[in-house]
C-alpha cells in the first residue's frame, strides 16, 4: 500500500507521462523532427526532463547518440531511469539545477526544454545556461504554453461548480504571476531567443484538445484513481485559497461535495464516465534558435 504522499508522487509522474503522450501525436512528432533536424551521433540534453519523455522520444527516433536528461526532482528522475531501462534506451540522468548547469561550455548539438521556462522565475537565466552548454552552430529548442489560461468545456458539470473551478485557476495563475512566473511564456520565446543572440529563430504552435473520457476497464480504473488523487491534492490547494479569502466556506464545501458524490457514482456505475467527458483546450509554442 502506498502512503498519501507516495500516491501523489506516483500520480505526478503518471500525469507527466500521460499528458506528454496525449500532446505528442504522430503528426506533431513528425513535424517536430523536421523542425529540429536532429542527426545520429549527436549529443543532446533535455533540461528539466521530468520523467524523460522528450529525451526518450529523441533517443528512440535517432537511435545512436549521447543522451542526457537533468531535473531538480530526484523522484521523477528515478521514474525516468526505470522507463528508459524498460525501453532499452541508454540515457544519462542527473539531478541538476537548470539555473546552474554542471556542464562545461559548448557540449551539446541540441539542448531542449519542455514547459520549463514558464515554470521558472528567471527564464532568461535558464535560457542563457542552455545556450552556454550548446555547441556553436547547435540548436536550442524550447517548448512552452501559448495560452495564459487553458480553456475548459465541461458540459455536464453544474455551472456553480464550474465557476468555482475557473475562479480558483485564475487565482492560482495570478499568484504565480505575482511570484514572477509567466504562464504564457511561449508567446515570448522568439523575443527571448533573439535577445540572447540566437540566430535563424523560427517558431510554430499546436492546439491541443484533451477529452477526459474513459472507455475500457483499465482506463476507467485509472481515471477514477487519478480523480481521487487530484481531489485530495486540490483540497490542499483550495484550503490555501480559502485562507487567503479567495474561496468562501460555502464554495469550498459545494465544490468538494459535488466531486465526492460524482466519484462515488462513477465507482458504482463506471459507464457514467462515457457520458461525462470534460474537454480542455491548450496551446503550446515550439521555438528553435541556432547558437
């Protein structure tokens, strides 16, 4: 049995893998590799690699090369190492700070990050480090969010519950911005790249639609489990918002009463998940520049 903290760690890793899998459809993968023109034998670094999805995708695509992934979270790197081993991929993972990479200058043919810069308070410093460790003529590639707030379509959720969800998301984003995070940094990538001296800067974007709908038995069980863990995580976050005066006790209780009852109904009748899809729309921006 997992403790609650272990469940959340496991959930975070699984969510990273699931979200990346849904983002990177075959069309985008093909477009991405045309865009970065990576070659066999190159040395490649994934900064803030998490569970290693990006560096695994690149390693699987080109086969031969030297592949590295760094992240500040050792737990995620442990998962990354396990998945890479299961897939017979030789990738070196290391705990490092993206603000101060432990590599010497001019080491990598390609340095890439995915949804990292927008989750730092000093994206320029991280970008400078990425540029520093990239070889002259090599590529720096960054992927980040293009929308400040995801767009939601939850037709089966009561309006008052939906409104509370949107209210909390806006408050969380505002708090992040006040701390110096930019939740739509993707729109600034070309400007940042040019400012830091990268050449041949180019960019493209992709709209992503996520439909939260379970079809088979495994998906149903995972969906219910993930929603349970998400609800427990949200209780912690929403408690903080309640203490800040963003949410009232009435709103807090209304929100969680609804989702607890909904989860119980899903457990009793899993077929309801097919009738209760939630759609989320987001945009990501992919930029490249040459050192």
